[in-house]
C-alpha cells in the first residue's frame, strides 16, 4: 500500500499541517484505516478511491476516529492526485459533508467547501468558561466546534488551553480567533484545539474556515481576506466568501513517499 505525507497550507517543508494520503482501489476495513492513522500519529490521514463517474470518494481519519470534515487533508489529497497520479481538471470529492471541489492554480490549489455560518451562543459550555481571563467578544459554534473571538491576534497567540476541559466537548473542539493589527499581512488569526479527537492543537485547519470566513467577512465588511493559523508550525490561507460556499487557496509540498508493509492477514 503506497502512502504519501504532505505539508498542507505552506510552500515549504516542516511548516503548515502534515497529512498522510493513501490512494486506494477499494476501502479496507475501517479498523485498519484507523490503525494506520494511529500509527501515523498525524492530525489526519486521508483515504481516497476513484469513482465510476470520474470523481473521488474521500474519507478522513483522526487518531481517535473518522472525522466529518477536514480541509488540509483534502488539499493534501488533491496535491498528490495532481502531482503523483496524473489527475487533470477539477477534482470532485464526495465526502460526509457533501461535494468538495479542488482546482489547480498557477501556484497552489483552490478549495471549494461548504459555507457554515456561525451559530451564536449565549454562553460558553461550563467546562470552557474558566479558560478565559476576560469574556470573549463573541462566542458561536458550527456543527462540530465552539468558537471564541478574543478580540485581537495577540490574545490568540497568548492563549493557554486547558486540554482536559476542551476534551469534555467530545470529538469537537475549541477555536480561538482574533483580528490582526492594521497593516499586518493577515486580516485575522486563529488556533484550534481538538484533544477529544486526538489532536491537542491542529497546525492549520481548513474546515474551521468554513465558519471563520463568514464570521470575519461580516465583521470586516469584505469578502476577500487572508488568514493565518498561529500554531507553532503556522499556515496561510487566502479566503473568499461566496453566497453558499467558502473558497480557500493554499499551497502544499510533498515530504515523504512510503510503502506500508501490512501483515498478510490484513
């Protein structure tokens, strides 16, 4: 079984978010896909297979379980299909969150993902409230994560998460975000913690921008923005808000090509 490792949302190795990609003819057992993911110990491993209609079926696994939505592993998968598998034209992925499309650009790739507008919250979940010395400027959620606007990028960078408390959210996680200072390269920054999914802090997360982009578009009064995920590795996303979709542009680089040596019983 051939496997690739790709650093996504970066143009250089050892930055962005690493994801493993495995191109298959048919799905192996779910337990085997989870075991491979746990052996990789990355935020996500993507498994992709071709469809008779010319599209692709795409699934993502985190170390704890299969996940509903992953942007950086989608970007990594597209990068491998274009660079290693000879794919041409737009890629159409069929996933748990519907159809995702990826286009190859002169530099990098453009992801077409669902728009998940923020759902306002009246208060933080009780386990999360003690983490904030000052009340967030806004709190909201989507179908899987809680979001907190801390008011500024420096507050996001200084934030110290209580991972045990965040894990009480289950497979979802906590996103903290804030506006960058005027004149900075980014318009807003974020960090994402999902310890319940086996991801203490995700380096760069495409899926959370399905909600961050509509939130910041309303706050900033424009549809095109640049985002930075302020993890230790860091990563950049060019963002555009559509009427029903969010568009993310980013680059990716291949780190590793490997062969998985599976036991004969698998």
